[in-house]
C-alpha cells in the first residue's frame, strides 16, 4: 500500500500502488510546475488582498512558492508518484517549507480551476513561441523567394505539368499558409487567455474572492462568466490542436514537395549534407529524412486533435477525470510543432540547393505552354473554347511527331490557324508564359515582386 493521499481522510485504506500509478499525472504535468507556482502566487496575493488570509500569511505563501521555483530550477525538487499531480506536489512542498500556513493556500480554490489555469498559462507561452517560430520560417521563405523571382519551375495540377511558375511564387504560397497559421494562433490565444481561476470545484466559492484581481495579476484578458463552464471547458485545447494540425498540414505538404524535388525523377533540388542522411547499405543514397519525419509526425498531431474531441464529446458537466488526458496530447503537439518548424526552417535555410540549370531545362521540355497558345488565339478573336480545341489537336499531332510546340515551323502554325504570326514563338517561351500571368495574385514577375513587398510588410506586422 502507498502512503495516504492528501484527500484520504475519509478513506479507510490507501490506494493500491498500481491504482496510484494509474491515477497519477505527476509524470507529465510536472511540465506545468512554473505555471502552477505563478498561478498559486496570484491566488495567495488575492487571498491576502481580500482579507481571506492576512498580508503576512500571503507574503509567506508567496515567498515559499518562489523558493520551490528555485529548488526546481536547481534540480533539488523532483516530486515522485506519491504526490499524484503537480498541484499536490507544490502544495505539499510549500507546507514543508513554510509550515501550517501552507495549508491555507488551497482556500477558495480547487484543483479543477487550478489545472485549467495552469494549462492556459502554459499554452499562452507556447502559442507565442510557435508564432515567433512561424515568423522565422516565413522570413527564410521570403529570403529565398527574393532571390528567385525569375527562376522558373514547372507548376503542377494533378501532379501533371500544368504551367510554369516563378519559384518565388511557388514558395510564397507557403508564406501565405504560415501567415494564416500565425493569425489563427492569435485568434486561438484570445480564447486561451480567459481565467477559470476562482470557479472552484464547479460552483464558485463561499469566500469573498476577487477573480478579476487574479486575472489581472496573471494577465488574462477575461474571466469565465460561468463556473461550470470555466472548470470543464477545453474548447481552447481543441482549437489549439486544430491550429497545430493545420500548421502540420502545411509543413507536411512542403515536405512532400521537397521529397519529390530531391528525387532522381524530379532533380529540382540537391539536399546538402547537413540536412540529409545516408543509407546503411546503399552507398549512393542521400535520403530526405527531415521532410519525411515532418510528414510522418503530422499523424501524431492529428491524432491528438481527434483524441481531444473524443475525450470531450460525452462528458457531463463539470470536471471529470477524463480531462487529465488533455495534457499529454497538448504537450506532445506543442513539442512536435516546435521541432518540425525548427527543422523545416533549417532545411530551407541551409539544407536545400535549387538546381537552376535543371529547372531551366524542365520548363522547356513539355506542353506547359499550351494554354498560352489558346490564349494567343483567344486574344486575336477566336472564342476560347474553339482555340482550346484547336490547340488540343496540335498537342496530339506534336506528341505523335515527337515534337514540342516550339519546334513547329511558322507555316505549320499558319496552317493550323491564319491568326498565328511570328510572335507566337515569343508568346510560348517559358519566361513570357510566366511573365504574362500578370493578374493580381498570379505568377507574373510584376505581381510576384509586388507580393514580396507585401509579404515583407505582413512579416513586420504585429
Ligand atoms: N491532475 C488533475 C488533472 O490533470 C488535476 C485535477 C484533479 N481534480 C480532481 N477533482 N481530481 O486534471
């Protein structure tokens, strides 16, 4: 039998050791210790401020808690399984340090509002760190884009060559995804940053507490208006996991592209040694482990989102121990997103070399300029659908003759349609094909340069 628990006075015997282990969250919620201490310090101040305890007692609690923080930093405080969770661990240590006054800390509070407070304080910090990482990721994308406005790369639909695009334009698509991620996290933050402290176990408290006072000390924007909701709401966790999942979708798509680009079939990029690994058996290989791992790790973050939704769906109000299951998924998602953002930023910054020669050839070796021939005719009065059909036939006969559009003689063009003139060759040259797509948001160089300027402005935005 284990030692008796904090709550064990109404129990006849102690917990079975296996059940104690099963019940405990200290193994993972120790991650919250800093926030638990900070939250408790605010609570102690409020207790003194409202006269629920004396100012001297408030001081003693505050200082004792600060000592636990130091002990933890110095590796001297490592609570074990007998503490059940981080909240009990801190309270127990506090009482060891300051004596019986420590037992007053939990006045007008429950672990239910406490754990909600801690988790929100933690997530708040992590969201800001992830947003900062997104900024760095975007900065690196923008640097590469700036150097590659006029580098052309085949653009695809259905993974079939469609139309060539500016490499900068292609990369800026990921800049925009990251921009939405950055904004989305700010929105999530606004609902993370609401204080449940003072909701008590579920119904509020009989003590004359001041919830706004603690919320202010902890820099929460608002307090929960309903105590039952305050202790049992995990919407903020679902929203965070959803935002984290969307970040992973974006990183995983980019990963997939890098993996394709690095293949012998594409040969659009070379992986630098600092970000690639070899095979234990095939000496010629250089593997894209970084993007593969990012793509693979995406699965676990999606899994945590799904788990959180399922944890919540059948829960009656208010707190249920099921909610203890929120933490590992949140922590793992935070760590995974941060690690993946860091790795992808490094990969882009120094792990990839675009093969300019190969890209330049790639955009001339297909029929990706076919739309431009149709547009050429349409601009000269041929209805687009008719022009489309004409060019379809040209592509068919060219493939049969093993020719590209640029190889057709002017007479051949004019046999197809009298509207063709010598300027058709210029119109279907890859550079012109890209430059001509000058509609807003398109790949035309003028647009891309404008997009880069706008992106710089977005990047400096708060
Ligand atoms: N360790 C618990 C959790 O993470 C703390 C709250 C426990 N509350 C309770 N009434 N058992 O959710």
